C-alpha cells in the first residue's frame, strides 16, 4: 500500500516538474523568437531612440506569455505533462473535466511553486490551487466528455493576464516614472 502511494506521489511530482520544464521552455522559445524577430525588424535597440511606450512592451509581452503558463490546463483539463503521464483535472464535486476558468484559478498559485510541491507530497490529488478552484487531479480513464470551451478559454486567458498585470503594475508605473527624471 505504501509503495503504491509513494509511486503516485512520485508520478504526480514528476508531472509537476515536467509541466514546469515544458512550459518554461515554451515561454522561453516564444520570447526568444519574438525578440529575435524584433531584432531582425528593428535592428540593435541601442542604435535608435525608442518611444517611451516601447520600453513597457517586453513587460506586457512577458505578461501575455506567462499567462500561457497559468492556462496550461485550460484545454480539456490537461497540460502537456498530464497528457503524457495520463492525468486529468476534474471538478471535485461533479467529477466532470475542470473548465478553463477553474484551471486558471488553480494555476494562479503556481507563483508559490515550492509550497505547491510540498503540498502535493501530502495530497497528491489536490495541491493548494486545487482546493481553491474546487478541482483535483486523477488518472485519465479517457471516458470523460472532452468538449472544447473556447469562450471560457478566452476568459481564462484574460484572468491570467489581469492577475499578472496586478502583480507587475508597480513595476510598470515605476518604469514610466523613471522617464521623468
């Protein structure tokens, strides 16, 4: 019994780590491509005078890209690692696939990733974000309905962006104040 429980905890932690690695790679690739294309179009940023609003563009771009991380489970309750390792996120009360809004809410706690890992050691099916969103992670038996909820995915992306803008708003305003000096 203990061996099975330890195995489940190990696979769940592997899923979290694999998701983190995949999403970090995807986000880094997107940023690298965008800055690479920007360099090809505009050239070296030191060679031209940038408008003030242009300075905040990388921050806003980062917010958009990081919102992808928050929404990694929004499509049919599975992130890339959950698809590979056979997990799915479901609503804890109904047993149906978690909707995109629940998925983004459960992932907002990802900013506390080390705490989430510790939480998952003691509760492999439900980390802190799952308790907040009313979800849990189970083995995917492929019998649950898998309707794509595009409208809710868009709302989830907006929630992720607004959350990040709230976090980074002080940096944005500090950045604009530095131009006045």
